C-alpha cells in the first residue's frame, strides 16, 4: 500500500502541488535555521551554513519530485550528484544532525508526506530546545592554563598548592623551569576551575602571595568554539 500510494502521489503531481511542496520545504528549512540560531552556544556562527539549512530541504524536495517514482530517473539523479563534490568542514557534530534533518525533511516534502514533515520538524526543534536548557548542554568545567614564578626557596609552593586545591576541581603541573640563575622557579599548571566565579577568587588569592610574579591565567569555557 505504501509503494502504490507513493507512485500515485508522485505521478499525479501538478504545478500547484509541486509549488506547495517547495514552499512547505522552505518553511521547514526556515524553522530549522531559526532553531539553530536560538540554540547556538559558540561565539559566531556561519551564515552560509544557516542558509544551507534553508536551501537543503528545497533542493532535496525538488529532487524527489523530479525522480517521480522512476528508477531510471533516480539512477540519473545519482549520476548527476556524483559529479558534484560537497566539501564542508563541520566543527560541531550537532551541525551534521541539523544538515541531515534538513535533507530528511526535504525528502518528506518531496513525497508530500506532510504529516511526517510536521511531526518531524516539531519533535526535532523541541528536543533541541530542551537539550539547550538541560544540564546536558551546560558546561561545569572551565579549562585554563595558569603561569607564575616564585622564589625557589621558601614555603610559597605549599601556599600555592593550598589555593589550587581550594579553587580548582583538578590541577596538574605542566612545566617547571628555573629562572634568574636558579633564584626563581616558573610554574605552569593546567587547571579545571570548580565554576566560573572561582576565576577571580583564584587570581586574588595568588596575588596575595609574597614575591609571586608573572601571574597569568588563560581560561576557555569548554562549550565555546574558537
């Protein structure tokens, strides 16, 4: 029954029916693009990728209408697409799912399965919004690199260790080198802060240590893509 219904729907398409499918694909792609914009967590997004989310459903819908249930047309379409090479660097795996969703929804528009299209886009967008508000998408660890130098003699190293244990979830010594002919020691630590508020407190407590110089803390939130 499913195959017969598909053949009937595609072989009896008119101009207005095809136009309706393309317009429906445009609306679906626009909803995906808006969802992507509102749930994006990085510093800047690619406008070309957002436009691709709008154009992909339209192209896939037109392709399905052009095939029109014909095996020969499908093989010809595959041969035409094999000439093109799509090369895109997707930094975030979630972008790949957005792109697949736009193609799948465009295919459903191309076969005029509007009930599947509506339920699919509503469920996909709802899940994306839910995930963006849950702890699954909220980073609790803040990676950073801490550098400073202190005199080689004294108990400053114990004070530093106590401050790091208080403000950091984890910390590990990366490099250790002598300065000023062995009079001072330069330390580099990789740290994971307990929360973002600990950053100012960590710097303030380290600055209070006597003879501590060259204090640098470079922190990057793990959910931010550069």
